[in-house]
């Protein structure tokens, strides 16, 4: 995997982590609350400022009513207008004769609306004003105050909002990423331990971290306790099975020897000799069953791994196909071998125990011969897919129903139609255990018609 694919994957894991998502959720919640609070505060301050402006205009208008005449009012307006900036405050009086006084020129538009014309070059020309008009001595007095304060107020609130939210968002996001990266390693260790446990290795444990006593530590401790109990129960069950098989193997073998001696006696009648032979055959089946159970217990103990070495599956499969060819011909069946892996780089060589891999081939081929009718085709194939070696044994028989394919991997489980045929129900169970020992993936699929058993050995 390249560095380019590792970086997006790392960030995708961080984005899905709980601490980062909680941090982002809190930031979003804080942003919404802040927006609501700032909006409410802005509306309150803006309304108060507008009320203050209206009160000031009303008070100023009341002061002008103290003038005794229109001429006195015009003189007062001119005096005050000379020191008033029209971009901030407008004061104008239109006398009864139409003459205008003040710091602006008033005119009526073609639609009858009053227009305020500021002098050219006046700062703030074209701005918005809050005005109040009144009739004085047959003329009209207009006093207006610029709304620039309200605009400045909006800019101030917007800047405060940005300056307060951006640092908070950055700090919270950085803190979320930091917490996510700190917890990422612990979550990954728990996930890896669970994957190992689900694969069948019950010895896996969550690594301990010093100085931590949080919920992740509690989860890891619970997983370890669960794995310990399950491992103890599984090992006890395996030990009991192995002990029973071992203890019963010797007396059953003795019974088999005695039955063999009995069958060889010349004094037995033909019916008695036939009965003794049948009893000996059943005893041999029981011995084989216990032998398989003991072998499964040994394999599950992991001891054969010490004998792992490179094994050429091409050579091994060819040998077993040749061994079973005479038996297939006697049954009216045909067995073939296809090897497309031998010409690939690395061939069909895998790490494993040659005897156990040979037993896998023998069990699969024997099952195919036993459970398919005359005229059936059995194919043993070796291929390479994505660098992995794949061993397949396919037949054209009745196959196994999809709902039964997991069941047939259990020990001593047999399909209803197979109960009248020889066997112990341990063949595929043994194959499953050997595949797990070699870290190979075992699949049972439809061959259309028939069954294909596929083992994929890791690249």
C-alpha cells in the first residue's frame, strides 16, 4: 500500500472516531448557541439604539418649537446647520415661501416623495437616515440622524462573532483530533484483539496501558475476562474429548483384536463367522473415529506447526490423484487433475505439514468418490489468485444444500442421506481444523451441479 492511500485511510479513520465526532458536535452546538445569543443581543442593542435615536430626534424637534416665528426658526436652523456635518445629521427648514434653510437641499421627486440632496463630495452621501418631520409656522422642519451607528454596530457584532467562533472551532477541532489520535491506538488494539479472538485464537488479550482507568480500559478488561473464561472452557472441553478418545481407544482396539481372533476360528459356523466379521468391521470404524478425534485434538494444540516446511502442492496433489484413480475407475467415476499454478512465480508451494496436507487431499477426494454416483466427474485443481495458492476439489454429484454447509464442518455431523454410507462424519471437520492450522480459508460452494471445496492459502 502506498503512502498516498495510507494518508486518506488514516484521516478517514480519524473522522469516524468518536472523540472527533463528539468534538465536532459540541463545536456545532456551541456555534448555534453563539449565533442565537449574538443575534438576540444584536437585536436588543439595535432596538435600544434606534429608540434612543428616535427619542433624541423627538427632543430636538420639541426644542425647535420654542422659536417665536418662522424667521427666528430659519436663523436658528442656519446657525446650527453651519456647524453640523450632513453625513451624520441633517437639519433643514422649508419656509412658507418655499425658501430652504439648513445643511441640505430638499426637493420633491416626480412621484411626490421628498428627496434629500446632500452637497457634492459629502462623506457618507447616499447613506441611510432616521428622520422626523414637523410643520412649523406654515413650513416644514426635517431633522434626521445617520444610521451609520447601526451599520457600525452590525460590523462590530459580526467581527466579534467571527473572532470568537473561529478560535473556538480551531481549538475544539484540534483537541478532538488530539483525543482521537490518543484513543485511536487503544481502539485499534481492542479491534485487533477481537479479530484474533473471532478467528479462533482465544489466547489473544488486549494490551494494558498504564495510568488509564477509563471506559476503554474497562471494555478491554471485560474482553480479556470473557476470552479467559472461553479459553478455559474450550480447553477443558478439548481435554475431556481427548481423554475420552484416548481412554476408550485401547479397550476398543482389544475388542477388535478379539473379534479378529474369533473370526479366524474354523469351528465357527458360517452365520457366526459372518456376524463376527461385521462386528470387527464396526469395531474398526469406532477405532478410526477415535483416532480422528485424537488427531483433531493434537492439531488444535498447535504441535504440528513445529514441523512446518515448504510443501509443493502440485506434486502432492498429483500423487493422490494417481492413488485414487483405480478406485474411481472401479466405481465408474472419472478423476482429473488441473494445475495452472505450477507455471506461476512461486508455483504452488506453501508452508505447512506435508502429512496433514496430504490427509486433506485424501479426505476431500474420498468424500467426492463416496458421495457421488457412478459416471460422476471429480476434478482436483490448483490455481493462483492474487498471489494466493488455491486448491479446489469439485464434483458433479448432488452437492450439499447451502444451509447445511456450515453444519458438515462440525464433528460427527452427517447429512441424512449419508447415514447409510460408511464414515464417521469427521472428514470435513478434520479438513477444517487442518485448514485453520495452516491459516487457509475453507469454502464450500455450488459447482453447478455438485460441490466444490476450496482452500485458499495466504499469499
